[in-house]
C-alpha cells in the first residue's frame, strides 16, 4: 500500500496577499494620491515600485511612512561627485 502524506495539503491562511508592481518613473509627491488610489482600487496589500528616481531623504518616502505605510526602499547610490547634485537620481526601488 502506498503511503500518502497530506502535509501542507490545506492552506492555513484565509486570504491570499495581493501584490502589484509598477514602474512609476519618479515617485514625486504629485503622484502619491494616484498611487494611493491604485492601491485602494485594486485592493493591493503590497506594491512593488521600480524606477522611483528618489534619494535617501525623499519627501515622498517620508510621506508614505507618515501615512502609515511600511516602506522598504533603496535609492540608487550617487557618486561622491554627484552627491550634492539636484539632478534626477534615476533608478531606485521601493516596497510599500
């Protein structure tokens, strides 16, 4: 007789997490309300953002955190020569 193991046969969670991914081409403060609308309209639990074009002291990232979102972010590192630059810092990712 074959042995049947039913370990992990039934899901333990009552609800699956819903993920979304978006290339935002700049996580500017003016785009945040649209971002909030997308998360709410699509009932997203986690939103993955790429091409955020932000720096480590980003106003948008601080606003997300102050609005109660957990944010894990990584700005593209600037070279020492461009660290004081006001130019766009292309790249960057965030998980909200």
